[in-house]
C-alpha cells in the first residue's frame, strides 16, 4: 500500500531542504543589499508618485487589475518527478489526497506573495480612497478568499487536455476575480448591478468545473511540465548566487534576436563564433540576465540626475557585466558534444572572448544612446 | 595503395587490468562496406572508440589514411565521418543550423553546402523539421540528423555505429542507398550492426567479433569456405561461429 501522506511529507521536506540551502547563499550574496537599496529608493519616491496620479485616473480599477493579476496567477507546484509517470499513475485514484495537500501548499505560498503586493499597494489605496473600518477588513480579506478559490478552480481546469481551453478558463477566472475586486474597492460604485451577472457567471463556471472534473483525468504530462518549469525557475534564481548542479538549461528559440547571428559571414574561421553567439542568444538564463541588466540599468539611468552620475552608473554596470560574462566562456560543455564538430578548444575560447567583447560594446552603446537621449 | 583505415594488433579497453578487445587487426579499403558484427558486449563500440581516438590502445596501432591519432590529434578527427549510436547534438541549434555549422566547420564552400543540403533534407524527409530543435525530435529523427551531418561532409571514411536501430524503414533504405553511393564514389565504410540480413545484403566484407576477439573475417564466400557451410546465410554462419564455444 502506498502512503500518499508520507510521500507528500517526503517531497516537501526535500524541497524545503533545497530552499534552506540556497536561501543561505542568497542571504549572503550582495544582491540582497541591492534589493534593500531599491526598496529604500522606492519608499523615498512613493509619496511623490502617489501625488502625481491625476484625479481622473480610475485608481480602484487599476488597483483591482494589479491585485487580480496576482490573485489569478496560480501556478501549481506538485513536487512530481519524472519517474512518477511510471510509478504513481497506477495509484491515480489515491493521488487526490496528495494533490489536495499540494493545493494547500500552493495557497499558502502564493498568499505570502499576495500579502506583500497588498502591503505595497496599501499606501496608494489609503491615500486616494481613504478607506476605513469594514472597507479595510475587506481589502485584507477578500483577495485571500479569491486566491483560495483561484487555486481550487485552476487546479480543476488543469485537467483540460487542450491548452487553449485552459487559457480561456484562466481568462474567465481573471474576469470573475477582477470584477469582484473592482466592485469591492469602488465600494459598489462600479457597475452596481453587474453583481447579478457576476453571480450568474460564477454559477455557470462552477457547473463547467464539475463537468471537467468528471470528464477528464489528470494530465500527468502537463502537471510534470508545469512542475519542471517552476522548479527550473527556482533553480535559475538560486543559480544567480550559486551554481546549481541540477539546472537543466531550457532553450528558447528567440526568433527576434537570432538574426543577429546571421550577420556573421559564412566562413570556416567563424564557426566557433556562430556557435557561441547562437548558444548565448538561445540560452534561457544567460541572455535573459544580460537583456534584463541592459534594460533595467537603462531605465535607472533615465531617472538618475546629472550626466556625471549617469556615466558613473554606466561604468559600474559595465564592470559588473564584465564580471558576470566572464563565466560564460568557461561554462562546462557537454563532453561528448566536443567531438561532434571539428571546432577545437582554442577556437571555442577565442570565440567566447570575442563574444564577451561584442556584448559589452553593445551594452555600452545602448547606455551612451540613453545618456544622449536624456540630455537632449 | 594504403588502406583508408588500418587496425593492427590492437588490444585495449577501459581499465588496464582487463582488456575488452584483444589483438584486433583489420583494414578498410576504398570502395567497400565492411560490417562489424557481434553480440551485445562483444566489443564493437570499444573498437569504434579506439578508432575515433577516444580510447588509447594498449598495444597495436590504428592509422587513418596513414596517420595515427597521437601523431596528429588536431586533424585526425576531421578525416572521417562518424555516425554515433546515440545522437549527440547542441540544444541551442536547429536542424538547419546544425547542418550549416557542420559544413562551415569542415570548411565546405557555401555553394557546396547549398547544393548538398537540399537533396539530403528531401531524401530523409526532414524538410519540415528544418527549423525545429533536436530536443523535440524522436530518436529516429535525431539519428537522421547525425546521418545527414556526416553525409554532407562527404569524407572518404565513414564510421557508422548501429545505424539502423530507431530508423524507420524508409530512413533505413535511404541511408543504405546513400552509403552505397558514397562507396561507388570511392569511400570506405565501417558499419557496426547486429542486423545480419541487412549486413549480408549491403556489406562486402564481414568482421565477426566474439568476446573481444575476431573469430573470422572475409567476404561471405570466404566465411563459407572457412566454416565449411557452402550454401548457408550469414545468419547461420554467425550462429555456428559463436555457438561453437
């Protein structure tokens, strides 16, 4: 007999061990300081930001929209492993209990995130709407109830074999969530009678849910895909602080970027460069990190006062990028792949050196353009 | 005329205390397909690893076009085309990009690449997969990618490890016709397999390997003469040879 309770506890224990392990590295890293710094910056600018909101701006609707996004997004961690497709599928009927536990886990974890979002938006809400008493209780209560409902109902729609249909149901979930939040935050002002339509929609939605849970079995491959995606994301974040050995790189096709690699002329000597650039552009984490650094630093440079401060900041970022990019050349290549093509080690090394230079030049060029734009 | 591939008295394996293959000698000339036949664990892949220069022989010597691996490690591996048993590929490159990069790194002219790539894609029926990533491929399609990369370069020697497993029937036929065409144009091919019916039909000579040693080698007629089984198939001869122990 299989004990699913024990299984869940075991899986959760294994994951929390990883969280603690990588959590230590994250806490030690300098990035924490950056986060604190950014939070401070935000706290400083927040009041003036709230003041800058024009009177005609529909604050309740915008607030509800943002909160609804976080409430509706309910990714399901299930702690499934590849081998479970073979070993757990026979016990499918007993897995209901297991999945109920993962749902509770997901609700709790996502509620923490939701709490932070509500905390962040609270001053804005208070300053513009001036809520009091019951209204405040609603602000702190209703989003969590909706979160629970979203976790519950999205779990059922995960049984749909068709991804497009799942997306459609997600949209309906968002609509239901958004309307209730907007109605609540505007104190019933927004489409007051819409509530009846909303109730009808809710009842219809639940009838559909019933039908789905009767008509479809668990989509094991999809569950595993979602689980792997979420696990990968965790590893990718942790990987910024410490090399994660089990990190499987996900490759993205990035059609909008890959044309740059085609600019390199067809020549035997360029094979290493093309391999390097394409590998870089399609890598999930490296290119993503690089693009984020360039975009975020450019935005920050627009805010920062004075040309000199901007230039100093650009230099700092360039320095940081150079250090970060240094690692990518020495990335461990899969041993067997080295015999696939006659591109020797020397050629690969010089290609990586060339690639790093190109990336730094591109970054510097973007920053110079930003400064020129900001000054003019 | 020197043979394309010469294996002379090679003994080797993974650990020094135990030899997986012992005293292996054979050669491959231009215009011939030679089959390396043996049970699982007979030492086929070990021999191939030695030829590729991935394992170093403890005794004996391996020469491709007269050159040993230790003599010219940079260029040795470019002198033959290798089709591995389990496909290896770059996750970040599409099928087309693999072919293009292979052509580029082997120093093929862009025009030559353009001429060769279309017929390959067409005959292996991979045109629709040209912009997809090998990770999404089935085993057979990945195998086809390996085959196409090797065939496009058109080396004078091919080392083919279990090419038939995982390929669909049309793929097998296309591969074998291509290899025959390469042979007619002067290439030599070493093919490891345990599908004897196919080997009998397409290969000129056979090397029968058993427990790390060569039991017999030669053309089908020669093997028949050695075993004294004049009208038997390769299958029968092979079973007779290895079951005798």
